[in-house]
C-alpha cells in the first residue's frame, strides 16, 4: 500500500480511537520507508498519546524541532551512540538524510561494528543461559525441600 494511503488509514484509525492499530501501521511505514520523515513524525505523535517520551524522542531524533525532554529520555534509554543508531532504524548512507540536521545527527551516531553486535548477542545468550540455570537449581531445591517436608510428616 502506498505511503499516502497508509497515512490516510492511520488518520482513520486515530479518529476511531484505534491507537494501537495506528501505531502498528506507522511502525510498518517507518520500516518500509526508513528515510521518510513523515511516518517518523506521526509515530512520535502516537507515542506522545501513550505518554512515552523516550519513544517520541526516538522517532523525532533526526528532526531539528524535536522536544529536548523527549530527546533526553531517548538518550537515557539508549545510552550508547551505537544503540541509538540501531534504535533509529536508519538504512542506507547518511547522505540520504532529508536535512542537514539529520545528516549531522546520523554522523554523530556511528553504526555498531559486526563484532560488537555479535558480542552483544553472545552476552545476551550467556545471560539467558545463566538465568535458566538458576531457575532449574531453584526448582530442584524446592522439590527436594517439599519431598523432605512430606517425608517428615509421614
């Protein structure tokens, strides 16, 4: 569906109070048209309706008229430049940004190296594995305790 038609459907969704549907459509538009500022701006508006300044700041980050409080909330949630760059969902070279301001913002956010991404994924996997191990140990301990209590009262 073309950008203009989908934005019209977003307007219909918002008018009918279907905010989650509008948000989902806009997320799809940002994914399909990552360099177009219109879906990003609209998505920021929807996140303002939700009261989520970090997300509103995320989608307005490349705009000069952004809200400083929202920008600060975004930067607090995504602490490193590489995390911010990834969160923006920008694809393609920085030179394709629609404004000088957006190009400057993107230039200040270096893309994460493939090694850093792999290391982050490996760290997440190790953390999940450790949590799973702790859960198994806790369940085993609880089972042994329950068996002991049952045996005590027989």
